[in-house]
C-alpha cells in the first residue's frame, strides 16, 4: 500500500509501497504529485531500474528533457544521464571539499532561460560513507525574511551563467556546441512557483554571478547575505542514500549540494533525468 511520511521538518517525504516496474494507476499518481508539491522532495524506495523504466517513471511527473553535457547521456535512452563522482585516484580528491563542484549549493539548469522544473536521481552504486545529498528549502527561507528585505529583493534580477568566479570550483569544460547553448541569462531573485503560486528565493551559488544594475561590491554583498540566510541548518535536509533510492526534487524552490568527502576508489554512481519547466517569473 502507498505510504507517504515526512522526512524532516524542513522538507521532503518518503514514499513506500510502490512497484515501479508496473504502470501506476491514476489515483496513486495524483497522490504522489500532491505530495511532491507539498514536500518539494520525494524519496521513493526502490531497486535500481533500467534506464527505460526510469524514464517511464519520470514521465509521471513531467516531460523529460536532454541534459546539456552530451557525453553523460545514456546511449539507448538519451534523456537519462549517467553521473559518476567516484574518486578513482588519491590525487582526484582534494583536501578542500569546496574545490569539488558538486559540493557547492546549486539548483539544476539555472543557466538556461527555461530551467528544468524538477530533477529525478536514482542511486546505482554508493560509497560506504559520505556522499549524502543535502537540500535547502528556499520557499521557507523566503517566507522567513523580514518584510523590508522581501521588498528589497522582490524586484531584483540576477545573472546566471554556466560558471561564475564567485564559485570556488570550476565547471566542467564544454564543447563548442554546448557553449553556444549557454549564454548568460537573468532570472528573478524571487520566483513564483508556477504550480502553487508560492514565492521562493531563486539562487545558485555555482551559477548566480551578479545582480542586474548593481555595482559589483554591492551585488556580492547582497548575494553573500542571501547565501548565508538560505543555507541555515533549519532549512536543510540531508539524505543518506540507499542503493535504488529515487529522489525527485523541485528546482523551483530547492537548492542541493553533495557531501563529496567519501573514500577514494569506492564507486558513487547515479542515473538522472531533468523535467521540462517554465521560464521563471
């Protein structure tokens, strides 16, 4: 039987009792979608799925899209990308985890004019320790702002790029074709969720470069303040993976980051799908 229970006070719910190898009925799909909008993140307990089945499950929640990096796309099911973050050699793991790109707080696809609304990620292989994915509730972070601060940030727009010097770690190098698809874009610093109408701070420490119309020092100070506010522990949930876990999260109101401090040589591999969204407003 379908069971949905909260994972934390900040965000997230665990979904159990599903057989994802079979088509779900409309009533079950509707219940899961409502839980997704309420909790912003769902953890569906499962066993690893074949890429085609993984794509079918993602289709319950939206239309899958191709991810930017061609070399990570699965050959037979290209809307599925295979993500491996294994440290294969000791020299691959830096002493300073901030120098690993995945450790930075981010929301997927914000460097596009129309970012993905949601991400679905399933663990295939996980290390014995470390490797957790943590999330921030940007809706709650916005709701807790003083009214004066809400007025200050409400009309601002921020420039997002594939990379920004504000991030301590550099992004993966793109091909010429991929570069042509990623010009800088600007988005509202506070976006309105197109399904619920709720407002959330829209920020990406790996991609948000500057506030439109602000001097660099003023822009950096504001973005630093936003970062410190939204990453407070009270807004966070940390997910300890089990093999086969499927996480579905809402990029319109969450940020995420990865604890990259796990042993060298222990595989960490996931499969991922991005779901098409709408232009942030």
